[in-house]
């Protein structure tokens, strides 16, 4: 009996060739304050996009003040809490989505967008 060619569980095989459209996509990672997440998510939903939200801690210039358990004083944390909202957009739509996000924040500073190319997007 001849055995079929076996693959490891983590190997991905294409049912069809990757499309050129999927190769022109960008991943947007928006790092922002927790109070601004709702505006960004509403903007992405309005554009028909999905997003993933991560909790992140950053060390930088800003310090966050937190009241102690006794309520007697405050202490400065060595980090600030931020949210990272990640989504994938077509390269052609990227400028429009970035403009909508900027408008939704109303000129508030503190948000950073990291744009990285997406080699391919595969739905399993």
C-alpha cells in the first residue's frame, strides 16, 4: 500500500495561488490611550474593517499616577498603560482610513500608527 504524502500540522498549503490584491495590503497597529479606543473602533467598523485590541505597557516620558490602596497618596508607575488596535487594510484605502482615525481623535495627540506590509493574508 502506498502512503499519501503527509504534512506536518503547522504547514500551510494554498488551495489557490495568493492573489495580487492580498499582496498590496498593510497592517495598521495603532498605539493609543485607553480612553480613545472607542473612537478608533467605531471608525474602523464604519469603514467595514475588523480589529484586534491588545493591552500594552509602555515605558517612556509619560508617567501615570495611581492612588494607593489606603488612598493616602499617589505613586508614579514606571510604565504607562496603552492599547494597541491592529487591523489590515488594502494599500489603496490606507490614507482614507488614517484620515478617518485622525478625524475621530479630534486632534488629540498621543496616538501612533505603525504601518507594516502584509506578504499574504490567508483565511483558514
